[in-house]
C-alpha cells in the first residue's frame, strides 16, 4: 500500500509576460485592505507562481478576472482575483515582489497552467504518477523539491494551493495560504 | 469471499420493469480492486446502458460510485454498443471536460437509457470518456489538470455520479460568455469551442430522472475494522422514504451550501468547506500541524502515524443540525497490500474535510438530490 515516491526533474524557467503599460498604484506599508475598482484603475496585479510582480497581470487577463483587492503587511501582499467562472484566486507576493504562493477556492478549477506557470507541466505529469501510484481517486498533494501543490474538493466546490517554500516569508505557515 | 462477490456481481443489475409499483430499488456495491485490479477503497457497481428506446443494452461493471459528482461517465474502451451523439443547436457534436480535483475526463456526450436495479432513466446524456473520435483535447480542458481518460488513469470503467445535484454543471453552463466554466464544448473537425448548454442537455444524475424512487439514494456499507478487509460489499438503494426498505428513520438531515458543502468542527476550529465523497479513497483533512499526524515519508498525500489515532469531529449542516463523527487514521504504509477496504486511510487536504469512503463504512448515508422532495425536506441534503 505504498504510494509511489516521486523524483521530479527541475521545472522549466520562469516566464515573464510583456509589460503592457499597466500603472502601479502604491498601496502603502500599513496593514489593511484596499479594494480597487479595476475599471477605474488599471493596475499591475499579481502574476504566476514563482514569477515576478514586474510582469503584467497576465493571470487576470487570462482568467478574465477582476482584482477584488490587495492586502498587504510587512512581510507579504495578497492579490485577490475573482475569475469569471466564480472562482477566487489569491496570489501571495513577497515584499520584494515574487509570487511565492497561490490559492484558489470556488465552483470550478482555475486555469492551472496560468496560475502554476512554469510548474504546471511537471504538476500534470506528476499528478498522473501520484494518482496511479495511490491506485485511487482523491485530493492531491505533490511535493517537488521545495514546491508543494495541493488540490481538493469536488465539482462546484474546489480548493487548492501551491507554494514555493524557499520563497515564503520566514515563519509563515502553509496552512495560512488559502 | 470471492465466490460471494462473484455471485453479487452477476446478480447486481436488474433490467427495468416499468409500471411495477414496488420495483427493485437495490443493487450491490462492491469494495474491491476494481476493473484495473489496482484500486483500494473504491466502491464499484454495475450499470446497464441501452441505445435509447431499444433492447440493445450492455451491462458495464466496475463503475465507481461517486457521491462527490453527478452524472454517468463510462470509458469508451468499456462501451461496446453505439450510443447516439448529443448535438448542439446546429447539429454539431457536444463533448465535455469533466473537472475533478485530481484530473479531468474528456469525451463526447452521448444518449443512453440507464438501468440501475429496477429503475430506468430514459434517453439520458452521459459522458463517454476517451473516445478515439474526440482525441484532440482543447487546451482549456487540459489546463485544468491531469487526464483521466483510460482504464489505467481512471482505475474504473466509469463513474456513476450520484451526488447532490441534478446535473454535473447546472445553471453556470447555460450561460454564454466568460462566466461559463467551460465544461461543454461543440466539436467540429477536431476543433472544439466552449458552448453554453441547456440544463436538460447536460450530463444528468440518473436518479432524479427515474419515474419513482427519484429523490435520492442511500449507500450502506458494513463496518471495516482497523487493518482492513480483502474486500467488502454493501448496497445502494434508490429513493428516500419511497419504499419499505429506504426509510430515513432517525438519520440526521444536514443541508448544504450551494456548492454542496457543510461545516466540520475539529479541535474547536470550524472548517466551512467540508463534504462527503464516496469517490475519495480516504479521510482527507487539514495538515500535520492541525492533526498531529505525520505525512508518509514517501507520499505527502497520506498520513502515516506510528499508531492508530482516534479522533472525533462534529459535522454541522447549513440547517444547523450537528452530528458527531468518530474516526481513526493509521499508517498507510503498514497496510496489507492485498486488501482493498480500509477504514483508517487518511491524508492532508488544502482546506476542507473530505469525508471519503471510510466515512461510509458502518453507516447508512442518504443523499437527497437538489429540488427533490424527500422525508427530511427538499434536497440537497445529507443524512446519516
């Protein structure tokens, strides 16, 4: 009854989308939530896991999502997107602007290739190995080096998270990524 | 054990007997290694599909009973009769991308009369997974995860979704535009585009289309002791309170949120996205920090505590009804590899509590379908 052990090759390089001239809005350093109306303020939003915030908000465009708001504290910022299909995606950025985690919750899956970025192809391959190794269906948890990807839920209510441990702010617990 | 199972499998399907007031509403559910001979904690049954309105029928065994989804899906490789293709308004074939936590199913939507025990759902849309004539998977589908389109990847000949909902998608898939979750596609010459699809043309939970016994289902599996069993066997009974054998009794009714979830309280914390899923092979909850259970050294998707760990949680429905649930989790790596039924399999989960097949062992679990009138009120609800 031993699920297979995974040995995964390194993921591909980090991709950067072209900058299309979105304006960055300063949020300030204090803790708080700032809800921004996208129609009024086109802005630089979060990007793909492992990517840099200097890339454009390709996720938002690809998912036809609205940026619901940005929460920021001294250690990280959370960009909350609402995909058109109703699913909420939260992207966690370090203070230096790297996406170190993404989490989603909602009725349908997000475009995982978009939110997982360079980690998606390995995820897709390894999810098959894990599922067939466990010889059954259920939620998925995959660790690839210091990248952890978890998928759970069922049609009409999915949840998931992915994070890069080495990029996480010191002392931050994975359970708080949701 | 094996002879018993073989007899049960042979007797499982009963073809329809329309007009019989006391029709057979019960059929066998087997927990065994399944048609790929590899599965554990999978509940399998047989489904008879027919070309609509004809006696051209086929009984397909090894179909996974899944309360976490709605609708029948069968592997094209297991299907030997030609079912008519569902088409969109202009006669273009409809295909589907079925979304699941651990992957997707891709294939055409076709029509079948579905026979389960003595019940029949006529001319019902089902998904035929992995059909060779629909081999080109659109990127919008493959970008949702890993494919589950073969016997090896699915571990079953199909999935019988007998969950809380009438359709697998519902109202969201009837809308055009970006809010459509992209489950249904129109496919022409190998090119597929997302389409809106009316409710009646979506893949259907067959139970609500039965002429009677159509408000839900009860799944009853015997208790499984720690250490597991080679295999076990129970029943699924169609209808709730519709016949002498499917009374709700003193089962507690728990309604759900629109997504089919309820709240689980564990160690004083409330987790609002919990669900009951016979198609998940374990009890999946939280993480090592919250449960105190170490992950397996070789598999971060299961717990491997050194001793059997006993727990209690409280499930609370949207209607406020609470039920205490005792469960245990043991070392997955220490289990007997020749067995297929285990009560102590557990693992982590990104947020909700996924009450998988071990929850069903030793219980009668009622699933009431949305909009259907049942003794405990109108579905959707769980009761146990």
